């Protein structure tokens, strides 16, 4: 469970980002039409503001955005945004913007002490996943999604927002209690990532104020500040001219606007109003370099960050520039994706993108994670591709594909405009308030994007590399394991490598696109031989001529989304231990190799502009596929399904690349304390069983290409025992031709197979296991129970209740009462096959000297439920939360495809979900007490404890 969102900035991570402006539409507004003339003068006009939201400002400066949206129904999402973050802190207030965010959950005018969380839990609102907040450099944002069909709850939800705005109580005792919780959050965040960040932040943030205002603060201030200090911060900055409420949901807009005006107009501005300075990170007009190491860093990372002044998206021309950048990033991503397929690629990951950075800066970020001992080769290979782009640019065919993909995203968003979730609108208006970003209506976004995309030219896109790929304001950050410190390059060596790349005699990129069809031959059509109505859940079960079973559930939850899942019994359980890694990785290798007559690179180009994805898998007991499509892509989706059965491929270069990258990523895995801890946990529970061990270099090297391919083809050789589940926006008549032409044409051998019960179970008696590994002064605790399980509807619902209720009690005890943890929770898992088994865990992080006392407290809470059962109020919280979640689940395609597939795997009644409300009404003090007493046996409890290195 996560209570506070992390800083919104992530540096030096091996990922490539590509974004497209949000899109959707209805009618075409005259205002938007007028500014889309093809001459550049019209492009200089400002983007129109969203006309589908009511935006206003009260006399005290408080801003509001209110919009009606019925997805999901009977729900409303409220955000309170404050232009107040850690950047406004004085040296005596470091960390107090974030601390104040915590305090807004610990005593408000109308909800003293912990009554806020208690009240909302009674309404079915989950603390952490629903009720949440985050603090960044420049903002603090509170979020509250609640049911809108309860007038009293709606009224009180608005009151919560009003109290958050200015009525935190900030009592001495609650402040002192929260110090420990914030310190545990700080302690939990410490590790290799934080240690590295401490060193490179001053570099990448150019020594600015931002580099000295990390939101979490410092231990000294958090533990010693006087209550008057945080009260002063609250008084100075929590004021209406820096605040906004954003309300989107199934509401009456006029009524809500009246309520907002009545409730927020009395917010006060301090008599002595402090200036809200807008801070920037200035360009230094010089290059910077840093090479750092850490004993827990498992691999080397090299990143080049070239910073430039950001350009606000205000006009149509600005918006068009963002489309150019998005296409540029897409093409860079495709180039490196192609390189990654090469067997001899000297890196595990590489790429680059142009993006918004921080405080008035953009950044062109180039990144490479080389294979072990190949930093020079990997760095040069990465730089070579950018040098190639600079010298020769992209090709027209690459740009055409990027535009096709962006246009498809735009069209998809248009089609789904009436099903767009409220959260997407909230984020749109949040950015408008906090950053003054453009906020286009669905209509304008769709139409403007659609009209601008064809105007993008190759010349303009190619010019971006010269604009952002410069030799000034360039930071080079090299990070590596401590053991490689002596071999890390200096700034001079990096400079030499760059010059070597620039001196190369490069050739232009050749965009190879196959003209072959995906499949070498067309399937032979089959038929539907029987149909069975599943009327209670508005679904049907079809049997095809080759034995394939298909469950169809048409829905209107999305306008154009179709989810697909398939399974057959067998999986890796049918193969000996020596083949386990070949079997368990076979589907991944095939999936990465392309399909039919197209290799992976050719396949990705073939699928450009198609909103589909199909992935094969082999798990321990099943093999199958999963994925999704829209109506336009259905033929291609079923081609892929047919191909994964009849024309799979496992290319040698892909195999070599994946094995080499996997080995490289695992070479230093034992430097990570979490890996060492996990290894010990699994050894305690499963001994040396290869099927439960974490992946290691030696185990990866047991993957045999030929054996893996042989196993894959064996698992997909016979479709007669496969069950497909298809859920979404289709009719039976629309989907039936694809079932007959593709699924009914799948190969049939008539095998009668099942999985093998491997008999892998945890020990019957628990024990204490302590692992000492790690530099930071922090501990991780996992308490776990295992055993045989009586699988049934009643048992399952009560096990779920035990998980939820015990989590509430652990939060109240370990977090709120004892200030010993930042987050804590219980987790119940149970299964029916191959035999009824359960696991029940309790997990938390804390200080090493608090481990034993907190374990004792957690076990005491378990004992209370076993002895007396839960309090009725906690059962009511569980029931209402489940009811509210069920309302959402029953209108979600993803839920239904998983539920129906799982029901068929377990051979369960598919109408069970319709009885859940009745099952919930049967949960009682006695029934929860019974499952706690039955499964949380003291002698079954394992104590797994990770402590820092011995001093």
C-alpha cells in the first residue's frame, strides 16, 4: 500500500518515453476551425480552452473546475491543488510541505484526529489507493474519489476538500506522532537510488534551489522542528489565490458550482501576503560531468542530458511542435528497438527522447545500460545512432509510420470519448492550473490533431536533432558498481569516445519493410457446432468443429475494445526440472521473434497503426494467449492468434540477444539486498527446487533454444482443449466469421491433457529467518502463514474480509498508534488447483531496533481477531468497500475476461459473481474469527527479516 506518491521526476532510469497530446472529439467548434487555416499566421493563434468544463475564480482568488462525466457512473473525483511545494520552504522548514500533507490526514476542523480516514472507509473509500495525496517541488495535491449517489457523502466530501484547503488542526500531539511515520517513509526510500540521487541532483539541477529542496526533507528538521514552524508555513501558503478544486464526475454541475461558491468563498488570505516566487533552473552554458559508484548498483548506466529552455504550448504552432517532438521520439524508439534485436548489441537497453524536465527546462536525454564490461562499446553504439540521425536524418517511411500511429491514437481517443474516465479530465485541468498548460476540449483536441498531423514534414522533424543535440549545457552522468570504480571513464575519456563516434564514416539507415503477408497460407475454415446460453451473465459458450471452446460476452463498457484470453491445461509442469527454464521462457522467446513470415522488426512495422496486441504464454499449469483489439484490428488479431499456433518462429539473433541481456542484468544481482533476501526466503520455503528459485546467470544459461522451441510447438500443437474468452464491444454476428475462419481452423490432435501436480508446498512449521544485507539503517519484515485450504465461496469471501480488516487494524496500531511504520498491510492468497492451498502475509518496513516490538504488535492484532473476532464496524467497512468495487468491476472488460477465464480454469459456476452481494451479507464476526483461527496458526508463521549489514 502506498500513501504518498513519489517525486514526479525520475532521473537516469532505463526507459524511453513517447507521448502524444491527449485527444478526443464531438462537433467541430468554429473557434477551432478558424485557427486551423494552413498559413502560419493562423498557427500563431492561441489554443482554445475546453468549453466542456466550468472554470471560475472566486473573489478571494480560489479557482474551480467542474465537469460532468459519467464514467464511472455514480462516482465523482475531487482534487485540491495547491501551488505549494518544497521549493517554498526556508532552510528551517525543509520537508514541512510534505509533512503538512501528512497532517491533513491527522486532524481537520470537521474530522479530528484520524476521523477522516475512519469516516471515508465506512463509505467504501480505500486509504492509499483512493484517498491519497502527493507533494512535489512546486505543488501539493490531494485526491478524493467518492460515490456521488449518496447526498450526505457528497456533502461531506466537499467539506473534506474545504478542510484540506485551510482547516488542518496541527495539534502538538498529532505532529509529534507523525514525526516517526515520516521518518519511516524517509527510511524506506533510502537505498542505492537515493544515494546516487544525492550525488547527481546538484549536477542535473545546476546547483539551483531545486537541488536543495527534496520534498522528503532532512532527518534533523523532521525530528526537531517546532510546531509553530509548520503552522506558520500553513498560514503563509495554504491560501485561496494558490488553490484550486477540480471536480469531475456524475454530478449536477450547476448545483456543484453553487456549493463550491458557498463553501470556499470564506477562505482567508493572510494579512501579510508573501510573494509566491516562481523559481527556475538556469542554464549554466557549460558542460558538466560526474562518475559515481555504489556497492549495491547491479549494472552500469550512462546518461547524457542536454538541457534547453522549455517552450510552452500556448498556440496552435506550439501544439504542432509537440507533435513533431512526439514523432521524433517515436522514431528514435523504433530505431533502438531494432538494434536491440541484434545478437551482438553491446547494451541491455538504450535510447533517447526529448521531454519536459523541470522549472522551465526541456531535456534531450540519451541513455545506455551496457552489457558488463562493454561500457565503451555500448556508449559508442548508442551515440553512433544519434550521430547517424544527425547526419542523415530519418526516412520518409519512418515518419509516415509515426504519423499513422499517432493518428490511430487520436482516432481511438475520439471513439472512446463518451467512455473516458473522470481521472483523465482531472489531470488535464490539474496541469492547466499548476503549469498553465493548454486544456483542449475533446472536440478541439481531435480535430486540431487530425488536421495538423498531415502537415508534419520530414525536414522539420530532422531539424530537431540539431536543435536539441548540442555540445553545450550537456551533463554526462556515469554510474556503476563499486567494484568497477577504477575502470569508469573520466570526462576526458568520454570526450574522446564522442570524437571517435563523430569521426566515423557512417552510412544512412535503411528502412527495411517486408512485402510478404504475415501468414504463409490461409487457414481452412471450420464451423460452430454448438451454442449454450449463459443468460444470467449475458454470455454464450460456443464449441467449434475442432473442439475449441469460446465464451463470448458482448458489452458496452467501451465503444471499441475487445479483450481476448485463452488457456489450455499443461504448462511447464509436464516437463522435467532440467527443461524448466527452457519451458518457462519458450513463449517469451517466440513472442520476441516475430511471427509467420515476418521477423520481430518487420512485424512491428506491419502492425503500425493497428490497435492490437496478442501475447502467448506458458505458465506452470497452463499455456495460452492474451491480448486485445479494436473492431478494425480483429482480422489481424486473429491472424496473430492463428500464427502463434501454426507458424511460430524463434530466431537465433533474438535468442542470443535476450540471453545476453538477461545474463548481463543478473551478473551483479547479489549486490542488491532485496535479491539476497528473496533468495533466502525461497530457499527456506522450497529448498533447492529450480521451479521456485529466482533467476540467476547459471539458470538463464540452461535455456536451450531448440528445446524451448520444441516445447512451445508441443504446447500449441493441439487446440482442441483450448478455451477462449472474448469480452467487449462486438456482436455475435460480427465475431463469428473470425471464430470460424481462424479459431475453428486451429490444429486438432484430440489429446487429453492436464497439468501435473508437482507437490511443491511450503513447510508445515514456521521459523525465523534473518538476513543481513544492505548499507541503509532500515529493516524489512514479512510474516507469512502457509497451508492447506478449503476452497469455497464462503471461505474465500471471509479470507478477503480477514485481509482487509487486519490491514485496518495494523495501520491503526503500527502506523497511527506506534508511529513505527509508513505502510503496512495484510495479503491473502488462495487457490483451488492443483490442490487447495493458501498463503497469508503481513509486510512492513521499519527501523532495525523496532523490528521485534512491531512483530509483537502485529501478532497481537492477529491474536485479538482469533480470540474475539473483528469489530462489527470493520466488517461494515469491508462490505461497503467490496460493494463499491464490485460496481466498478462489473462494468470493466478486463475484469470479465479474467473472471470468466478463471471460472473455467477452476471449473466453477460463472454466475458466482452475481451472488457476491449476498455472500458479503453473510460475513460476520464469527465467520471471520473462524477463518483467522483456522489459518493463522502460530506454529505456521514464518518470520522473514532483512536487516542491514552487520557492523
